C-alpha cells in the first residue's frame, strides 16, 4: 500500500523516499503551527493581534 499515492496523484514531488520521511517523522516530538496569514493576509494591528483573533474573541 502506498500511503503517499493520493499526494502523487495530485502531482506532489517528494525530495526524499517514503522510508526516509517515515524515519524523520518517527523522531518528531512536537509540531508547532503558525497560522498568521492562513485565514487572512497576515496583517496585525498596533497591539499585535490579527482581525480574525479579535473576531473570535468577540463572537
């Protein structure tokens, strides 16, 4: 079974073999996401907040 088949079918090119990726992923202890710019243009106001965060706090 090819775990990466769906990615290959969409045209993804991998720089490393699936085995090398599995080995690297095995040693990862944490994943940190920085979402700025994903749901907006990454703009921040003078207080350092983004509009979507303020809206979420208001809602």
